[in-house]
C-alpha cells in the first residue's frame, strides 16, 4: 500500500514530504547539539574535568553544527522550489 502511494504521489507532494522530513531532521539535530552542550557544561563543572572528553564532545558539536547549516540551506532551497512550482 505504501509503495502504491509513492507511485501515485505528485512531485509537489513528494517535495513537501521531503521538506517535512528535513524539518524533523533539523529539529533532532538541534536537540542533539543542545544535549551535547549540556554534557560539556556538566563535564566542565567537575573538579577535575576530562579535557579529552570535552574536546571530543566539542568536536562533535562543531560537526553537527556544520551538518545543521547544510541541512538548513538544503531545506531553504527545497522550500523555494516548492513555492515557485507548487
């Protein structure tokens, strides 16, 4: 049944569905960044913070921020295409 829906889905509906999925991914990534930043803050607040763990988490946050920026740009482009064509 799901395969049937995909075959009969219009290009505009597919793009809207892709945009919804992208928004969900962006929200999940933002929440993950927030969680990691709290973890970094907690580690930094310890008497003898594990600098290697903090550095690894900071690197992960930086990577997630880069991915988030790319996802936002892609979503923006997709939303422009939807606006112009649907």
